[in-house]
């Protein structure tokens, strides 16, 4: 596994660690960039805490936005939440870029 030198690393927070988010969490952790995981579900936070004990866990997205060590935020939220007032606030935080990903019909049917 390759890791990035910490002085050159973006410190990434993933908001939403469910269906797609868990894969993003894994990938950012593997390259040494994962700093925080934010999810509203206590059971998902418990699962992520067991898998990534060296990562900050929170259910409060404001703590992610307020953390000066986090310089990138990835949002993996269901489409219904993607442009809610909370997610729009993330876009207004400054240095951020938002891309959306729409799941295909098969992924939507198999989501748990």
C-alpha cells in the first residue's frame, strides 16, 4: 500500500458513509488522506470506528467544516439530500468543488 507523505496530504472528510461513502472512505484511507467520517447514523459510525479507529468520527457536519485540518470534503449523500440547505452550506465554505454522481437504476434498487 502506498501512502502520501503527511505534509503533502490533503486531509479529507467524507460526509455520508453508507452505500457509496464506505467505498470512498476505504479509498481515502488507503492513500493516507482520510481525516474524518461524518454520518448521521450511529450504527454506521460504529462500523466505521471499528474499521478505521485512527479516524475522527462525527454525526455533525459542522464539526467537519470547522476543522482547520480538513481541506477537502467529499459528500456521498442520497440525491434527496444532495442539495438540501445543509449541503449547500458546504459549497459556500470556500475552497470546494461539488460534483454529483447519480446512481443507475440497478444501484438504486440494491441500495440498503
